[in-house]
DNA sequence: GGTTTGACCCTAA
DNA sequence: ATTAGGGCCAAAC
C-alpha cells in the first residue's frame, strides 16, 4: 500500500503540461479528499522533481508559502508552459474554466 | 504517541 | 458577492 505522500507525488506527475489542478483535487486523486492541506505540506517539503507549479488553490489563485519558490516563480513557470496568469496587486490568478485539469 | 504544523476548503452569515 | 470561522488530516517533532 503506497503512502499518501507517494500517491500525491504520482497524482501531481499526472497533471498534463499546460493544465492546473487544485490541492483538493490532488488530495481526492490520492484517495483522501479532505486532506488538501496535507498536499501543501508535502509539496513544501518535497525534494522530488515535480511539476509542483501546476497545483493551485480552489479560487484559481497561486497560494504558496515557500521562500525558495515564491509566487512569482510559480507564475513564470506556468507561463512558460502556456498558462495565462493574471496579476492583480501582487496576487496571481489563473482561469480555472480554461486550465483546470479534468482527469 | 500526543502535539504542532500547514502551498486548503466548506459553510454560514 | 464577500468574508470569518472552524474543520480536516497526514507528516514531522
């Protein structure tokens, strides 16, 4: 039985380039729908090479708290793969209707 | 093994 | 529509 962390890593790897998923969505894919916060904890500590930039919150906003990878970096990474990111007074928004991944 | 820690989310007002 | 407040739960201490 894989650990929750392993399933989260797997789910994040499955997000296609140019799409985004929410923390809750990733938690659900990792078979623990209410553990959205834990997804954030895992991504924060994860030394794994992952497309972590494709995970955002339910409002379509970049929500990151990692000094080494600030929101600006996440926005840049997403733009590099073709996702439109709107900036509004220091916050970054993505249109979920266009970019949300539907497995 | 109890407590703390969070890159969250839902509901009610 | 917008916003507090409380619940959640796996990992790390």
